[in-house]
């Protein structure tokens, strides 16, 4: 049940004549939530307009509405809603605001005595100490915030109350206000002046963009005791910090990098979900392509309270075939190195060794692999069942938006029992026109596991763009114009050495 205050006007804008409050049961709201901390909200607003100008107040918007995004229309297209003026009020009544409205006036204060009793004293509000306001700080940034802080530190944020002819810089007690001020509101409100050429009574659609809402996806992947066949459960987490509760809302989730100018000082929260249980499953979230993005629709209406997070399962798949990869990218670059310096003249650059072998998990997002759905970006957690049946956590990372038929590859940690070592064994160069450079490396890999392991060795040819491999202990694969890879299989407790020489010319 929603309540709207409707004041009808006859003729000119200023000729307001009546005020009517109507209570009606509106249709369920509809939300499209983006994973960039905003949402598009659509609600039904019953209108009963007279010919001429009508003033309408809507107090059901969120506390983070973007006023210039508001659209008010007849969803049937039969009527034109002409908005002559719109005002957004986001200064709900508070003690500080009322003190400001009663500046220069005398009000009563309830003072608590030491014995627990109370007495009433009168005081004139010389200065309220009310310094607005958070929304302006978010909108106008540090300069506005600095001005407000300067006002507060300069004394403007401190109240001055005259009691018995004397001034004091604190409130003498709890203020008791005679009544609400004429210009106060209890909740954020949109005030419109609407023009209608003739009387019209219909259900209008109100839509607007609001901050304070977002969603994230989380994937929990479980592997059996042995092998690399995976079960996957995907969750979406809805986070409502908009300042409003939505009852029985129809919710859609937009996945993709939609360009949005973000307000300053905005914080995005992300939450995680647990592993889902078995048994019968409710209707699943449906997905479809929309523009250059993907739209997910929750199967049934749901109520999402203000300051609430809600988890909904949106994906479940099993028998996903995967690979566990060991990657040794042995070069450790100096991040403080001057990138404008000629790398052909710095023998030590790129010779620091990274001892860690990365553990990667890879699987195809395809129909043939029992998956084949667009995967929104989010956190992926990997688990494996132990021999006692318990599930143990084995690593996590984040994936970007991944279309169907692409490969998901996730770094989950460093191998404990496989190590690498890389060192430069040769460096010769001639820097004259028509110059050249020869550089050789030796890479040692050690496997302390009880089973064989294949390690993919990645080498970056960063000295110059023109190069050839003149010597190598095993054949390489060229990954791109400046990267080569080797596959090395290590038996249990085996150490192997890989060598190669790169010849650069210019």
C-alpha cells in the first residue's frame, strides 16, 4: 500500500487549489541491477490528473536516486505526461535540520536532573550548528568537503543557545519542537508539476537510475578425490544499500561492462556465497543476450530489504572436464626499472629468478563440456574432496566476463613440491648499426611429487622485436611475437635442465 500526496492546480502553475491523498495498491516493482553499483528501478504510480497543472509528490524513491534520470510515462503510450518542473528533496527531517528551521525562535528543552527527574527550560536558538550535507560532498568532492569542514572548525557547526539571557555553546537538553516545519519532509521525495490537457486517470510508469545497489557472482567448484572432473555451482549476491525496501520485486541482472559515469567517493561491496546443497531445485535463472551484454532474470519475485544481501543460485553444472596446469614463468622483472632505457644495453635486466611454479585450472565453457553459458565476472573458489569425504579449499581467483565457447583459466596458487630456477649463462652484444645480441638461459625444474608432472615453461623475448632461437635443448612453441613456451615432463623426484639461446638483430 503506497500513499501519494496529489495537489491539483487550475490554470496557471501558481494557482494551486486542492490537496488529495490517495492510497492505492501499486503493481510490483521491477529492478534491473548492474554489477557496477547502480540499478534501474521501475514502479507503477497511479495518477489522477485534472486539466491544467497538477503538483504531485512521490515519496517512494530511494535515497540515492539520480534525479536527472527520472522518466515518467504512460506505458500504454495513449497519454503524454508533460513534466513542467521536477524537484528532488533529499533533506529528511532530523533534529539538526529542525534546529536550523527554528533559528531565532524560542523552544523548550527537556533537562534530566541528577536524581533522574526531568525539568523543562526555554532557550532561544541563536545558531543551530547545522552544516549540510553528505550528498553535496559526494557530488562536489574534496573542495566542498573542505569548505564544510572549515565552517565546522570555524565554529559554524557548534550550536549557540540563549538560556536566561546567557549564551551557551551546547544544547541545554533534549529539544522539544512545537511542530514540524512547513517545509520539512519525512523521506526523500520527488515533486513534479505535471500538465494535462484534459482529465486523465491512469497508472503511469516511473523509472529512474539509483546508486546503492549492485550484484556479484561467485562460483564454487568441487573436484573429486582423484581426477579433474568438476562440479560447479554459481551464485549471485544482491546487495541493497539504496535506502529503500522492495517488496515482491521482479529482478533482472545485467552482466557486462556498461559505461557509467560514477559519482565520487563511491564504494562497491562484494560478498560471497557458500556451497549449495542437493535435492530438488527451484526454477532456474534464465539468461539471454541483450545489446552487447547479457541479461539474467530471476525466476520469481523476491523481497529485498534495505541493507540486505541476498544469495540466489543461478547456475549448476557437473561432469565438467578440466586440466590442471603447472606454469613456470621464471623471469622476475624489476618494476622500478626505467622503461625508456635501452634494454639491449642492460645485461642484468630480466635475470632475476622466480622460484614459484604456478598452479592453473583450465576448462572449456562449452556445451560439449556440460557448461556453455555466458559467465559473469566474479570470484571462483576451488575445493577438492578428501579421502574422508570432507571438502577442502584449494584456491581462488577472479574471472572476467567469459562468453560461451571460451576457455576459463584460473591461477589458484603455487605448487609446493615443484620448483624452478632460471639463470643467464651468456650475454654478448654489438651495438653498432646492423648490431646483434646473443643471450642464453638455463632453466632447472625439480619435481618432488610422487607422481609425474608436466610443466609449461614460458619465456619472454624482451630484448628486441627481431629474434631467432639458435640453440635449444627441446623444441619450443611460439605463443605470440615475443613469447615462446616449452613443455617439460618430470618424473617423480626428477630434475631436468632446459637451455636455449636467443639471437636478436637490428
